[in-house]
């Protein structure tokens, strides 16, 4: 009998046979993001006050048993506070903000370079992001007012500039073209707001919740959906309770949780989807899994903000990167999944000879899909200077998994 029990335990370990009462481990807190309205005369004090709140909030989450990856500060769109400055003075101000973020150990976002077809600040942003170390930015290329085609073309030009002028072409990791992304989203680089400050939001790294549930439930869609909704609700209530305590003690307004189950390397949403479908990512059934995840996220019974869908960031997820390198997923398949989730095109490695026109058409497709369905989508494209289709990317950083560059369709 003892031997038989030992064999069963080994099989559970090796095959991952589910235990019905298993509870997902707590999700990592990817971002505690503060939103601050700054001015040129007093930004040091305003940012110091925000960082003080963030460090206190981080300590509160750690005390509650959560790991916190980053604290972040997002300002109003930077064209508002560089208005009237020469290009040299505007660049000096942005550099000072970037240096302050590095000194005080928070990630930083200066919001959208445009929210319309005004493209007057793109050149300044390109020169800044080419060397910035801690700062992110975006361009809003579609909204309720329509598709911003001039902003799309300017975004493509910026992506090409950063490919050619930033180390390892990595400046594009800090820039995204976004469409229909609501204000106050905590995830970078699309984070933005247009109002008063002293607000904060939370983004979690919830791919582990999906991994745990999908490994337990087999392939039945109804049962999988039910259990994932229950797991998300349970974990979200825990995060919400901590955030509400922070709001009460700090006086900062809590805006909500972006419950997009963000992955990171081996904490893989791609591997989770494969455990549900039983086949490699990109096979039939992938879209159904994407819908189940997004539907479960949007059922969570706490205050939500931001994307609240499913992200498939190619180079932030080890399994997705592998499937991209194998050619099992592509620009077209990722856009098709975006019809049922919040995928867009995130951290997409591209050959260095991609043209400005090709980049504009790719971003335009994302904007068009977002406008059609009135949903938040993002394009974060990362061409690699001097590399061709078939080569590996050579990005450097703790959050990226390099992948094979695929030929453009």
C-alpha cells in the first residue's frame, strides 16, 4: 500500500494531476501607479510626495504577503508642461525628470505625445527616448473622435528613429501607439491621464492564476470559465482590500485594478493557454482560450480600470517567444485574437529593414480594429537595426526574451 501511494504521489508531481481544492498563489503586483499633475516650478516636490505614497503602498502590499515588482508615476501629457520652452530647454526638463526617476527608484511615464493628429512634439520625444533610462511615453492613434492617421505616420517614423538611434534598438520598448485605452491605466508605456493628480491604480501579474486554474480544469470550457472567474474574484478581492486601506491612510484616491493577467518570462500566459487547449499556442482553440480569459477578467467584482483583457506580449513571455520563433503565431493571428481580447501587437520583434510605410500600415491595422470594436489595443513594435528575418533579436534587459525575427507578410 505504501509503495502504491508513493507511485501516485510521483505521478501527481510529474504529470501535474489536479487537486480540486488547490488555491492559486497570490499574483505579483506588477505596478502601483500614481497619477500626478506636475508643473515646471514645483515638480520635484510633487514627485517626491507621490513617491512617498508609493513606497508606503509598496510596504503595505509586502506586509500583506505580495511581491511588488515596480512603483510608477504617470504625469499629464508632457506637451502641456513643455509648452513655450525651446527644444533645448524642453529636452533638458525631460532629462531632469528621467534622472529624478532613476535617483528615487520609480518608473516614469510622461503620457501621450499626442491625443489627436497634432504631431508637433514627435521629434522632441524621439530625441529624448533615444537615451532616456527610466521614462515611457505613448501616442494615442485612435479614439472616439476617429482614427488619427497623421499620428500613425508620425509614430511609425518615431519607431524607425528609435530603431536607428537607441542602444540595441531598445528605445521602442518604452513607446507604444495606443487606441481606445482609457485614462489612468497602470500599465506602461500606454499609461496616461488628463485631469487632477493624487490618484493611483494597481496592475497585477496574474498569469500564474490562469496557469493554476487551467492546469486543474482539463478542457471543458464551461467548467474552466467558472473556476477562472472564481479564482480571479478571490484574488482581486484581496488586492482591492489592501488598496482600499492605502487610499484611506494616504488620502490618495484609489481608481481600481487592471486585472489583465500580465505574464513575465516563465510566468507564462502562453503556457497556461497551451495547458487548456492541449496544443501549441496558435493552434485551433487559442482564440477560445483568449475569450475565456478576457470574459473572466471582466467579471471580477471589484473596481476595474485600464485594459482588463488578455495581453500576448511576444518578448515578455518565454512560451510566446518560443512559438513566435517557431512561426506558430504571427502579426495576423495576434490581430485576430484581438477581436476577443486586448492583445494588440505588444513587444513584436521585427527585421531591421522594415520600412516606415510598413510600420504605419501595421499600426493602422491596430487602430482600425480598435476603432471598429471600441476597445483598447496597443502597438509596441521593436525592429532591430542590422538584423534580418531569420536572425535572433539581441535586446538586453531583465524583462525581455529574445526571439527569431520573422519575415513580414
